[in-house]
């Protein structure tokens, strides 16, 4: 590695102030610190520092996402061939999915990192690692049939309007990856909702086998409310829904990375063990979701309300959202107590929107963005309670 | 038996080079210095000139704003140099020690020990006052104040570990005397914090003192954490704190009437050949210990512990409050793809490196920053290592916004740098927590006067 090091040392001066490429200093620094942990030493304060840094933290999240990514690739191929009425091998499925998903990932990273590098240079900052995670999250929460230019546009919107205008990673109010999805959702609704977009090639509509529906469990479940539910029982609704095992393992249509709850649990285990993701938020979300599901069971107004509460954990993007999106440390609540409230409210609202808002079969994305908005308010009251405890102490001690 | 305060939060940094329980005599040294930088917020006014002869206990400079507070020479000898830095800021007064040591002498009578005013006056005159630290702010106490309590921590949990019991063994009588003197200074209690691990410690058998037992990792031994759990500082309160070894110095002075006597320090860290305890005098030039240190490679010499100490260089001088001389390697080398490696040999409080596989390992920690400075990203990290009911990130943000009211509400009176040092250590974003906090404290001092 000495060769590489001396090469970097040789070209470094031309990137520094008054060098030929000084306008690319942030970019150079990003690549240099990617290759080598810088030799910077502490100057003030503690003489030693923990070996953790943001690069490691973010790469732990990326590692935690790999099971979802790999399964998502396989599942893309599986559903594609199934929609054509063909049976296919494991590797055929995977390879097909790989070829469909990889371009989305590439577009997301190229656009997002491009903007990140440019804005870091404009501010004279080091490039922040936050987009390493957003860049992989964006493809995983998109339907596989989404046009690439839409991914590019959505990513640009999320990074510029969602993050950089606020000052970059750490300053943003909303989760950037979800903003990208919300952008597509509101700008091009037909490309991210309905029954066709979740299956690769189905929008184009060629050779789809008769009677095949690409409907997600959520849109099936939504049939359990309103007029369509008139003569339906919860048993018949459950028969229409995929098998519980299939929903847990992920053999269902949906956004690329959200379908396999098993893969998500693997990711959650990594996040919780390393301490990178907040177990409080994950647990509180699940409890909020189950609690609200149970309450709906008690009220039992229609078949959807009667569905066993755990169905809500298995359908749609709830599990993925609770593990990977709601736990984003920047946009979630930051106090311990706040995390419980934030998570629980997220779980409760998701079930509410799913069941009582027929316009949106899924509520996860909007609920997380809404909770992001309220997170500072929740924290405000938690911190306020701390202040009041301190003031109370004065009164009791006098 | 006192109640045990169990602290669950905190962190033990397992580092190589903790001192072995052996007390050696320090190699003789003739170079000493008194440094204003040892004292937070001090503006000094010099009392000596180059070439002046001084005794141990002769004032070298005084506090410009409170001239009754004197800073004295630790040894008798000659002032050899007065070093100034930028804008003529006084850096250090160097003193060359005589072979025969003479100390300033004070007459201590029974009546001195009975009167609070006389005790304070004697301490001021003898140059013992700087050992009394005031909370809030962590500055030298105001002699005119009457604190609501005085706190002494009888154990030290900062890395590398230190055994205060061992350091003051043989000096118990002086320690008791010191506590008795302190008891006169407050109408409240004198609190002594002891570790639940060596609860049977000899310090426990002292009268005139309220013993509090703490269990937990660092920062359980920090006096600030102990105050928070026993008798927290509210707005308008003043509490005084002293280092355990300074209590010994105080007791010795009031027994003998003579300034000085030095203290026990630990010479420790992975670059020390044989980490052990030494008897040394504050302000001594560490060049005297050169033989005990492995100087190969770039090395950092720290007066104090690795979290809060001061980097003093190879020929620097030991600080007034230092209990340790810590020597560790500098980490000024590039590590190829370090952030992506398993890093079995790197310590981390998180489990994102695989060093969690070796729970008992001790690490040769270096001074590499291990990353670049970022905005606050990760949440809940500081809270895990701060056993106090305080939200540190919110406090730091209030300081950055220079919002005095908010700083007060969020508990700035209860903290000094050492209490947040672990937050700085674990910080993923490499934020300089201690210097931000000091900036806030300085703002508070300015605002309150």
C-alpha cells in the first residue's frame, strides 16, 4: 500500500489551496480518507478517540441492508418469471433481478454523491458519509419498474431540497431516502402505486399470463374495507392474502427491499448488536403497531380491522421502515424517552392510515415523514421535563 | 453503612500501561516550573524577576483579579527564565532548584485551626488556595464564598487506572487532618466519595466526613458525578472540591507549618517501560524521567490522564493538579482502509468493530482522531457514558448558540470538562466537546459578573 500512499502524497499538493485542482479538494479528501484513515491526531480535549467514525457507522448500516438487497434482487426475478407464467431457476431469478436493480442503485449513487461532493466543495467541508446509506435505501424502497430518470430526479430533489439546503447530513429534518420516494409518489403517482409497478416488466404489459395480479398484500387487504367488504369475512380476506409464511419470508410483490421480513430481521440484529440502530424505536414501533392492530380487532368494524395485528408487521413496508428508516438518528427523536414515544406513534399511525384511509393502502412513508416533523417537538417536551426536574430540585432543597 | 449509589452508565477504557503498585523515588531533578495554564481562567500577575531567589512556598505570581490568591514556587532555588508566548502571555516561570531545600514556614497554633478566617488567610498566604476548586465553573474558589458543601473523591476511575488508596497510604494522618481543616470551611458537610470495590478502604474510617459509596465505571470517580447524585448544584449554589492528595498536602501543612512535600504520581501509559508510582514534586520537569520512557517513534507526553490531561512535550513540566504522567504513542500514521477493517486491536465502545470478540484485552491506544469532524449525527451516544440526568447534546447546542438561559436550564452549573470527556471520546462525529463546554462556562462567568 506504500505505493498508493506515496502516489496520493505526490498528487495531494495540486488539490490543496492554490493548487491546479483546488476546486476538487473535497473530492480528493473524500477519496483519500476512504483509502486511508487520515493521520490527524487529537489537539485539544481527550488525547484518545474511539475508533468509530461516521464511515464505519454508515457502512454498518449498508452491511445490514445487504440481506434485503440480495433477497430483493432474487424476488424481482422470481416475480417477473412468475408473471410470465414461467418457472425459473434460482440463479436465473437472481441474475434477472441483479440486472434490473443494479442500474437503479447506480443512478441513485451517482446523482446523490455527485451533489454531495459538489456541495461539500462549495461549503469547504469534508464530504459527509450520510449518502452512503441513503443511496442504497432509495433503490430498496422503489418499485422495480420505476423509470431511471425518475430515480435521478427524485434523488436530486431529496439531496438538494431535503438535505443540503438545511446544511447537509445531521441538519436535515426529513429522511432523505423517504423524501425521494415521496417525490415520486406525488409527482408521478401512477409509477409507484397500483398493482402493476411491483413486477418487473408488468407495466409494459407483455405476455403477462392470464389471471396474474401483481397486487401487494396491502392492496388486497384494502379490499377488506368500504364497499368491497360488504359480504366479506375476515376468513375470506385471509384466504385472499398470501400465506403468512410467504409474507414473512418475502415471496410477495412489493418495493425491492421491503418484502422479506426475515432479511429485515437479520439487518435489525446487526443494527441492534452494533448499537448503530436504536432498538427502542424498533421495539416501540412494533408495540405501537400491534397495540393499534389489537384495538382495531376489539372494535371490529370490517374484515380489515379484524385481521390479526401481526399481519401489519408482515404486510407492506412497515418492518423495513421501522428498522431502517424510522431509526435514522438525525431525523428521529434523539432523547431516550422521545424514541419510545416517536416509535409508538409511528406504529399506531401506520395502522390507522392503512385501515381508515382508503386513498393510501400504505402509510409507512408518510407517517415516518410526519413523525420526522414531530420528532423535535417530542424531544422538546422530553428536554423540558428535564429542565423542570432541575427547577423542582431548587424548590425542594430550599 | 452508607448507601451505595449504583451508576450504570459509563465506560471503562481498557488501556495498556496501568501503574503497578510499587512506589519508587523519582530521579532527582533541578528543573521546575510554575504554569498559569494549569489554572482555568487565570490572569496572572508576576511577583518575581529572572535571577530572583525563591524558597519553596514563595509567591511566583498572583491572580490579577484576586491578588490574595498566590501561586508559589514548589522548591527553593533561582528563577532562571520567564517564558512568554503570543501577546506576551505568561507561559511558565522556570525555577532551578538548589541542592539544599528551604521552605517558607508558618506558625500554626490551636487558635488558627479554630477560626475559619484564619485558616483561609493562612491557606492564601501559604499558596495552598489554588487547590480549592469551585463548582460551578471548575475555577479556583473565591475565598470570600461559603460553600454549601465540600466534596473530595477518594477514587479515580479515569484511564489509565489509578489507586488513590495506595497513593496516600502512610499519609492517612495528614489526610484526616486535612479533612478536619476543610470541615471548618463549610457550614455544610464534607463529602468523601469512595468506590464500592474497595469499600474497606482505609479512607472509610475517617471522622468528620460523610462517606458516599459509588459503584460503576468511569466517570463514577469524578467528583462532579458524585455531587450530582449526593447534593446537586443548583443556580446560585457554590460547592468546593479538592483532589484527595491535596487534602494530604493541606493536612501536612497544618501539622508542620511547612509548604511542600510533593505528592505521589503514577507514571503510566503504553510507552512507559515500567509503569509504577513515583514520589514527585508538582511542576517538575519530566526530562528527569526520560530513562523510564520509551521514546521511539512519535510520543505524546501528557500531564494528567488521557481524557483531560495536557500535552506537555518531552521536556515539559508536570501540572499542579496532575496525578499522572501518561505517555502514549502518537497516532500520526495513515491506516489503509482502516474504517473498513475488522480492527481487532482497536478499542471501541461500540460493537461495530470486531474487537468486541476480545473482552479482556488491553489496548495500546494512540492519539489518532480516527476519522474526520462532522455534524452531530448519531444520537444517544453521549447519554450512554454520562451517569447524570443531563442531555449533553442539547446543552452543547445551547452553548454553540450562546443561549445563556438555556445553558443554565440544561445544567451547565453541574459540569466541567472532565465530566463530558467520555462523551468526547466516544463521539462518532469527533466533536470537541470539552472545548465547547469550556467556551460555555467562560460565557457564563462573563455573563454573571
